[in-house]
C-alpha cells in the first residue's frame, strides 16, 4: 500500500531540515517503493519551483466571481465545463507532470478532453464512482484543514489556484444540477476529473501554506 499525500508532504517538510528525518517506518517504505519515491520527488520539485515565483496581492472578490460565473451564464453546462477542463489540464501538466519530469496523463493528452478523462480513470485504478467520491471527500477535508491564504502571494501560485478553483466550481455546478443528465461513464469521468483537480489544489495550497509559516 502506498503512502498518502499527507504522509509524503509531512516527510518532505521534515527532510528539508534533515535528509534522514521523518517517521522511520514511512521513510523505509518510501526508500523501497519506486512510486512513492517518485511522488516525494515531485513534491520536493514543486516546492522549489514555487519558491522562485514572483509575489503579488490577490485581486479582491476573485473567488466570489468564480462561484457566481456558472449561474450568470446562459450557456449549456457542457460547453463551459469542456473549456474549463481544457484550461485546467494545462495547469495540472505544470503541477503534476513537468516539475518532476515524469510522464503524466495530462502531458500525454492529444485528443478530446473526454479521452483524457477516460485515460485518467484507467491510470488511477478506481473501479467505481463511490471510490472517487470518497477520495474527493477526504481531499475536501484536507483542504478545509489548511490555514487561510497569505495576504501576499506569488503570481504563478495565485494564477494556478485560480484556474484550479474555477474548474472545480464548474464541475461542482454540473454535478449538483438536478436536471443534468449524465451517463454512468460521464459521471465517472467528472468525478475522476474533480479528484485530479483537488489533488493538484491540495499540493499547491499545502506548499503555499508551508512557505507562509517560514
């Protein structure tokens, strides 16, 4: 069984002071597990990249605009959702793939967004929507446990978080509409896409919070 993202983030922060710090049992597992070792390396690279970004103050009321945008639009839910998915896939390439140099799902996407979502479902090994919903719930609890964002933020970080949150708002809006008709395959793709977005958002927010505490 692989280490959770929370465990790897804790280990990464502990090892920033001492390469052999952290829980000995967890450290031993990561040392012997190629997948966990690669994920830890990705998180370390993410932290180092974010340190090099410029700082700006976030625009006031941005999140409220994001939440209200779908309700103000008269366009079908499918069209803005596809636009949001295409844009945030580019963000997830930066967050989850390019920093570590490993070949991620998003960096290999060449076809429609639907193809990318199906590939993500297969690659992540989730068998049903219930597992995705549970993963989404746990990631949501982790996001809520993070401290508020700092008053001064890095420009690249702010843009990344805005894009991820915008896409999440579109996905949530779609999933919560009682008159939205989704096939089982579409529902699974949307929940997988939501989990991918939340996982990337947790990584970025956790790293930002770590910098703010220094």
